[in-house]
C-alpha cells in the first residue's frame, strides 16, 4: 500500500488564514494513484456534488482539490522533542551563566563596599 494525501482548499482565505480555515488534509492508503482517485471520488465526490457535504469539509467553493503520493516519510516528533530538549538545556546553561555573573557582580560590589 502507498500513502496519499488529499488537499482540499476553498476559495479565499477562509475564516482566518493563520489557522487554515477552508483547508482539509486527508491521509489515506491505496494500491495506486488511480485507486486513490477513485476512493476520493467515491467517498467525497458524492457528498460534495450532492450538496450534502459536511460543511467543515467544503465550506464555500473548492479552489483546489489535489492528490499527492507520499514518496518518503519521516516521523519528526522524536527529532522535534530532541531539539526542544536541546533548547531547554541551552536556556538552563544561559540562566546559570547569567546567575553566576550576577552573583559575581554582587560579590565584587560587596567586596568593594566592605573590604
């Protein structure tokens, strides 16, 4: 089985372009791209063309309805979590450096003041 992504976009920018209103992404599997096309038409075409479509899928007029075959996939969650941990570690190191610098400055100030 191959993985396919169907992307449907309505005319305009939807309710708010920052959160992808008016866009629908469907991920599914099929043997061939032709089989994927038929599955889309069978599943969503009837709803769309009959006017009985779920409004959350097809608000307004569709501007694009594209099908992509996925040639490779990478699970980014583990990599993203590693990057997040590296970022947090860098923040901890920077905070420690700043705290030490502030402590040293305070020490120098008190040393000058009280000898």
